């Protein structure tokens, strides 16, 4: 199974030494959150990267009722926890007979959750702003075909039980750790105007429902909303700036051999900008990445 784009964030290395989950062949995720390298039956102490797209689905998937689908920013801790659960469920594959699988999964989820909260709260150095965007459905839609997904990724919203079925991060920053850096825009202000998608994933049971596309399109809307909020703030304090362009350039990293994810991003308006050197991918022990770019409409004052 593969994801759409990989996990994110400059987090300190993980200190793990237990039976490891295994990635399926050719479906390793690139991300900049915790880079993992396997050596024998244990994890080595390496940080997982931030952002590549990873999506390969050979499973039968279930259709959804889009009238009850919600794609929006996540703010509550319950929903952020559910998003962390989906990411661990998507980015790792655990051996069913491995020792203490549930403990391993819980540990990884807690690390992802704490890092996600820190990023969204603006406490992670190097990130100006981070938004977690989730696709969610009512439990009643999921329970008929996946009790496991319901149990793992359920949260409560205003008294209604819902399930996080897709997730991504929108990161306003100059670069993501251990990833190819975008070249646009150039000069002063690039850290304000450049953003990256990371941790893009969709529950394997719901691939081929267009959820990845909807998440990406929502991220563009949120990026534009950041522009409007900034303009309103400037207006409130009577600041006089000549130009406010906000997020003008959006990037995503995707594994070179991940054709479904590349097709998704091309459909969403992304184009090739650069690719990762072979030596770098080997050094980081992961599939080589492509860097894709799309432009967002600027706003002038």
C-alpha cells in the first residue's frame, strides 16, 4: 500500500529497539517526520523523512456517500489523535505475529500525535505555520466494511462519531528536513510564500474514491485563506505594505515509481520541478523522490 505524500516534520530521532513493522515491497513511504531504516528485526535510530507521495492499491475498495464527507482543518486533540492513528496505520505495516505489536503501534502513534500537535501549535522551529487537513466520514458509513478502521481512527465531533479516512499537512516553510528544496519564489519572502504538502494518506479501504484529490484541493483553499487572514491582520493594525502575495508556490514530494500518486498530483495541477540525486536516496535508505510544483494565485494590496 502506498500513500499520497509522506509524513512530515523535523523531529528528533526515534529511539526504538523492538521487532519492527515491515514495509511491503516498493511501497515504502517517504516523509520527513521519522526516517526509518530496518536492520534485522529491530528499528535503527534514524529519523523518518518528511514528504513523498506513496499510493499503490491492489485491494478492493468501498464506495462512499460524498454527501456526508467532510474535508476540513483539524483543531481538536481528538481529531488530531485520529489523524495520527491513520498515518501510523498507513505508513507502517506490522507483522501480525510480531511481539507486542499493539505496544509498538501505540508508541509510534503517540510520537506522531505529539509532533503533530507541536507543528499545528506553531512550536516547531523552521515552520511558520502548519495545518492538518482531514477527510472524515460518519462511523455508520465505515462500520459496514471495516471495524478496524473505525476502532483505530474514530473521534467525536459535536456528539457525532466520525472516522478520519484521509489526512495531510500543509506546511508554510522554506524547506522540509531531508527533502529537495523548492526554488520558487526566489529572493526575500520565500519563507512566507512557499508551502509544502506532507503526510498525505488515505485509508486503504477507501482508495479510488477521489479523497486524495479532495484533500489537495482543500489545501489550496486553506493556503489562500492564510493570505486573507494575513491581509485582515495587516488592515487591523494599519500596516502599510506594498504587496502581499501570501502562499504563491505549493510543493509536494513523491516517490519516483509511485505512478498513482504522480497521476493524482498532475490532475491537481502540479508539474515536475526537480528530482532527488540517487546518492541522497541511497544515503537516506528510501525510494528516490520527485519534487512537484504548482502555482497559487497571488493577491495584491
